């Protein structure tokens, strides 16, 4: 009976949504698009429809969380219709499938972008976001690059906080886990032209997650495949925006790494084989520079690099500590090989919201086996940075300016 009722509810929703999208697309044809000024959505207009008792899902065991497999009971949606007052009122509703016209632009031309943030349950029981305004800024930059509408970041943050507070029991009671937040923006115009989408859907879903890599990888480090035949981003491209179209084509290369017994791809660029990123993490290198000092290096934001929130934070922490030199410049495989053979290469690690800070122990580069001594350093910079980051995120440093506490 419950199953049947759910089915009926589901199909009721499907019909509603299809009717709505047909209504909008036919009214667009008759209206002058420029007659109504653009309007941003506001938290004040948010409506909330809570899941009924039989729509609530059991919470998974915190020790069995993998990445992005389970989702919470509610989601947030905001529609955009060009010319029709633009952004509509945001809505929180029970988690449900979304219904799209088969011609929807997202399905043909990958008109999609996303963000990745986390909510952390601190040691004081409070739930915190980490620098969410940076994710909003980046999401708006991605939207511009994708020809999708932008919005007021602070209004989306307030909506996300409300969504998390409704699903707060889904934020794991553990400092080894967190609630991953996936804001997504898609172009849903039901037309096949390769042109800007007049309608869009912004939605946010939440997924409790454990650590991205196994605990042992944190101790022994991860292994990388560096194959210069593949490239992730190029000048003038969109590698610096979190567009879904950047990630689909990486899956096959990642699979090649797995088949070789390696864990992630080290993305190289150009003739000089510059190191750009590790999988979906920004890359950091620690080495002894020509003056004999320890130096932390990461590639500059030159269009090939995704401007990570963690990248920005590790640079800021390092500059504030002022214990080692900090540089943003490109580094090539040739230089890495030379530094490594001179025993001046100390650490390589990846950094990002999903994987936090991940030490690298091995690189396979065109048949050369490079052993990187990251996890063998006595006072490893990656360890110090990881600890500081987690201390802020889990409230061990309780009132850090980078924390937004959800009341
Ligand atoms: C998301 C992402 C990162 C990390 O960004 P954070 O904001 O630190 O999570 C790094 N590289 C790529 C390619 C990414 O997609």
C-alpha cells in the first residue's frame, strides 16, 4: 500500500512538473523576453514541504559510508525562467527524482555545473560550513562560463543552511565523516539549439560521506598515473570552472590508472609537461629551493587550475605561519624528476574538500617509477596543514572566522 501510494505521488509529481515546463516554454514564445526585469531569488521567499513519516530513509552506518551513495530526506530547488520574473521562489521538498524534457540542454550539451562543500559536526556538537561564500563566488563564475544565470550567493547559503538544519540528523556524529553538499545548476530548455538556456534549475542535494580514500592511503600515500597523452584543461578552455563537462572525459583515464594498480591521475599540460592537478584535487609540492629553504609550491591560477577553496586556505594558513617559503608557479615533470634524484623533493600532496589533504607516495611517468618520500618526512607540511584545516572544520578551533555555524 505504502509502495503504491509512493508510486502515485511520484507520477503525480512527474505530470505536474511536465505540465509546468510546457506552460513555461509556450508562454516564452508569446512574451517579450525583455519586458520583465531580472529578479534574484531570496531566502525570505523560501517555502518548505517536509517529508511524511513514510518518506524518511534510514540513516546508513557511519563506518560504511562511501562517497555520494546515500542521500538525505530533503532537497532544495530553485527554477529560473528567462523573462518570467527570472528566478522563482526557492523550495525545500522531500528528496525526489527530477523530470526533464528529452531535449533539455543539459542532456545534450552538458549545460551543467556543480559545487562541492561539506557540513561538519564539530566536537562541540555544532554544525559548521567552511568558507561557503567562496563556493558561491566560484559557482557564479561557473554559471557565467556556462551561459547560465547567476544569483546572490548569500541567499543560497541561507537556503542551504535551512536545508541542512531540516536534515541535521544526517550530519554524521563523527570527526571522520561529514555531510557532502552538492549544489547543481542545469540548463533545462526543451530546445536543441546550441544556445543559452532560457530556463534553468538550481538544486541542492546532501550526502553523508566518509573519507574519500581508505585510512591506509593516508599513512602510505596514494599512487598516480602521469600520462602526457591526456590533458584535463587548456588555455582558453574551462578547466578553471566546475563544469560537469570537465569531468566525464576523465573517467576513462582514471580507469586506466586503476587497471595499472594506481589510484589517481596526475594531470599534465603541454610540451613541458607541467603538473596541474591530481584527480579532482589541487596539487602542492614541498622541496628544498636553491637557497636551501623549505618551499611550498602550487601552480598559479592560470586558467588550467580549478581555484580550490582548500588550495586558497592552505596558501593563506602557510603565509600566516611564515615558517617556510610559499610560491605560486608552474613546475614541470623534468624539474620534479631532477629534484627527486637530488633528494630535494620532500612532499607532493593533493588538496580538496572531498579528500582533504592526500599525500602522494608514487608516480608512474612513462614507465619511470618515482618514489616520493611525502609520508617519510619528520615534520611534514601536509600533516601540519591537514591538522589545522580539520581543527577549524570540526570546531577544535571553535570560533574561527572561516567557520559558519548553522544555528
Ligand atoms: C573541486 C575541485 C578541486 C578542489 O576544490 P575545493 O574547493 O578545494 O574542494 C580541485 N580540482 C578540481 C579539478 C576540482 O574539481
